[in-house]
C-alpha cells in the first residue's frame, strides 16, 4: 500500500502540468458545489424532520355567516357568535368518524399563514433573551388532543387544556423552556426586556403554567420556541367572526380521509350549523400546510432544479475531462503491463490518482469557501438566518454548529465529486488495463 501511494504521488507530480489544470477545475467545482448543495442539504434535512404532531388525519372546516338580507338569515337567532362556534365544534366532534375537534381562533396557530413574535427575558437574568412565536387557543376545547401536540414530561394533555386559564399565564414549548430556564423548570416566569418595559407601564410578568413538546410550524422550518396564550371571547367584541376562524377535526384511526371529506361534502356539511353560522367547506390539513409552504416549496424546487442542472453539468464536464485524461495513459499502462503489472494494480493506481487529486482540491475549495461562511454564515433555514463561526446562538442541531455543519456538507461534496471522478476514470481505465501490452505500445 505504501509503494502504491508513493507511485500515485510520483505520477501526479510527473504529470503536474496536465494535473494542474484538472486541479484548478476541481477547486472551482468544489466552491460552486458549496453554493449549490448547502441549501439543498439543509432544506432536505429540515423538511424530513418530524412535524411533532400527526397531520395525516386532520382536516380543517371553514365557517361562514349569514348576514341580514341573505335568504338563509335567521332574525330569531339569539345565540352569540362564540356560542355558535362552540356548538358547531361539538356537532363535528359527535360525527361517527371523528375522534376529536377544536377551534382555530385568530391568525396564528400550527400551520397557519400568519405569525406573531414576542421577546421575553428571564426575570433572574435580564440579559438572557428568548424570542417566541405567539399563538392563542381556547382552553377546554381539546386543542392539544386534536392537534396531537404532546405534553412535556411532568405534564398531561388535560393539564395543558387547563393551563392557560389563569390571567397572565402562558404555555411554553420545551425547547424554549430548556433554553430559557435550563434544568430548573419550576416557578418559570417571563418578563419584558428592560428596554421595552417603559412602553408597557402596566406590564405583569407571565407565569409559565405548562410545557409541551416542540413542533414544527411548517415544513420549511425546524421547531422553534412557541408560547400559547388563552383566547377568550372577552378579547373580541363578538360582532364578527375572528380573523381566520376554523374548526379542526381529527378523524379516527383507520378512517380514510378522502372518503370522510367526500361524505362530509355530501351529507355532513348541512349538519354543522348554529344560529347564522354554518360550515362552508372542508380541506385536508396537509393541503393547508402545502399552501402555507408554497413560497418555501417553490424556492426549494428551484434549488432542486439548479442542483440537478449542476450535477448534470458536473458529470458531463468532470467525467469527460477525466475520461480523456485516462485514455491518453494507454502507453503508460502498456509499459506497466509489459513489466508484469496487473489490471487490478493499474486500475487501483489510476483511480487512486483521481481520488487523491480530488481530495486535495475539495479540501482547498472548502477552505476557500469557509472564509465566506465565517463572515456571512452557512445556510440554516429560511426564517432564522445562518450559522456563523462566532454565533452566540444555542445550537440544537448540526446545522447550527459551524464546525459540524461545515464538515458534514464538505464531506457530502467530497463524496459526490469523488464518485463523479471515479466514474470518469473507471470505464477507460478498465479498457486500457485489459488490453495486450503490444497493442498499448503499438504507437510507441
């Protein structure tokens, strides 16, 4: 092995002029590969992370309301808007194939198109800040059961349903609680950062009364810290449907969701009504998620197309170059065959040269790109920015940790380029290593 390695080094050096151009080409390809493959690798990783709840058995029912002047309007309806929403929720829950149902109130909930963020600090350490995504839910409506969001250790789903009842209370995802409070999850409170306290003079610290397992807001992002607050009819004047109000339904295990939706459109739609409120349409929640993620999905599809085009160009360019460079080695191979060299040895030498040249080029190309990554950050996901070498963020994944991120993507690039180079070498190397020495040396 040592003799073979020395021979590979000598051959590369002896052909340094031709190999020099190959080396420059491979370094350039390695740098461009970082630009192309980093977002693709991270995007595929993030997209395949578990959601944190089961979306396959969920569907969303949108509500409509009859107003005065409509033929279906009932002037005798004396129920309030929120009483009507409650009744429709229970009507949906009592359908034969339904396991549970809940209300989606406001514009921010798992999978919604809206979002709201807040910044809190730890009262015991005001320099420690936590940004959370705000969401509202109505307690005692089976919200967590229907979504399938799991309670953290020490809590139950029933406790989460009740946890936001006290005033100035909030529920916090486990990733946010661990980052903010460490291992001590008792007596957790959240304050406004000092610079904001003057803007809210009547501010009262919020007590964290429940903790739940993290979940992904959508397919384009990883789980991020989320805070749930109580939604109360007192927060709305009750004269209009709150923005984006829906009924979320989870069907029973084993029920075909497509058949359920067809049956609902035929027979179930007319069963859900109260006062002047009625069920207007039903949609798979997975479809809702796809629509929510359309921007991300379009961006990812463009990245896939770009990566595929680059791979084709890489294969054609690099394979073609190494194919030609290997074919012109016929005379060298003939000499080795005449001195007792075996096809296996010759192929090992030629492919070893390609692997070593590729490895050095990839290392150099990645080190060059690393200078950009240190200052601008590596791709993280499209919402939260990128991992920098000097980033103070708490890392919860390899894509947040600069050394790990850099080494993993560099390794993937090395594997791809090495496979491409070996393909370009293997076929011509196999052919010229299995010919007769006299044929190989015919033109010598």
